[in-house]
C-alpha cells in the first residue's frame, strides 16, 4: 500500500480530471455523504460543474430540474430517498443533504439510475450468478452500462463540463467476470481524464458491526482521517482511498 497522507485535499487528488467518481464502500455510513459534501465544495472551487448520483432515478429528472430552477419541490426527492434508499434514517437524510449541497453550490444534478421496480423485474429473470456466467444480463450490468452512457454523453455534449459522480464501490469498479465497472466501460467509450476516490471506514449510524473491517486497517489507522493512492479494488484509471475514522455508536 502507498504512504498515507493526512492532508485530505480533493483538488490534489483529482488534478485535471474531467470525471471524478466518488465510491462509497457501503450505503450505510452517513459519514460518507457528509464527506462527499466536503469534496463537492473543494471540487466546485476547482471547476467542477455537474453532480451525478446513483441514488437518483431518471424518472424524477423533471422534478429535480424543477427543484434546481425554483428551489421548490425538494419534498419529492426526499420522499424518494425515504422510500427507496432507507438503509437507515441517517443515511437517507445524508443523501438528501448531498443533493441540497450540490444544488446550493450551483452544480447541475444528473440522475443516473433506473427505477427500483424496473431493477426488480430484470433481476426476477436473471440472477447475479447467471449474469456473471454470461447467461443473461442483470440490472447491475445494465445499470453500469446506462450510467456510463449518461456520463459519456454529458461530457461530450457539454465540452467544458466536469462531473463528480457518486455511487457504490461495486458499480465504480469491476465486481465480477461480467459485472464490469463504470470505470472500464467509460474507457471503452473513449472517455479519458477519469479518477476514482473510494471511501472506507467511518461511522455506521446503524449498528456497530455493519462496516466493521471496511478499512481493513490496524490501529491506530482505524481512527485516522487520511488518503492514499490506490484503492481496495484495482482500476484502469487513477484511484485513491479516503479513510474516515471508524467509530461505534455510543463511543
């Protein structure tokens, strides 16, 4: 592993990248959402213009656009997180605050995902195991292809755009034989200037065991805020790990 750096500076990490993927190693920790807000503030100052998000489906794009134009109607977005991304109350609130932060910074919000009911229908016909064996295409594969297409189109259509995309680690990186990561798909689409930042550690905000060992680190690093080059999973693009101090509830 590379040397750790306790000066967690996102502008240093991303350099001249046009697309930065922030990947959370678990949906549970609310701390990842608030760390991403910190990242957005730094990256907006560095010239990033758009914020794309796994947790927002295309079907509410008009509602998102209305909220961005008027500052009204956020209740629809909040309801979506409560109904579809309620890993725990703090996490769903964190996703809401992340959208609010991107909007307040003047970043154009890009929804990436398909509706949950469509995912369920696809996966009812194709299991993960069958998909990874090449027998069919599950929602994970289709979603990664869809997100990469949206990100690619946004970068090509708006020449001066720079995008921060927020998603789970196993979408950003390869997750299996056929479950190819968004990073690799984008390279195949001839998109360059990509970096990935992988979040690990952090408070669970649910119970003490959910994210235990996410950082795979020994004390005292478990309680240290730092970043380093490289990530838990390999990537064909430059990658970094940001480690948040691991804590238990009531600590």
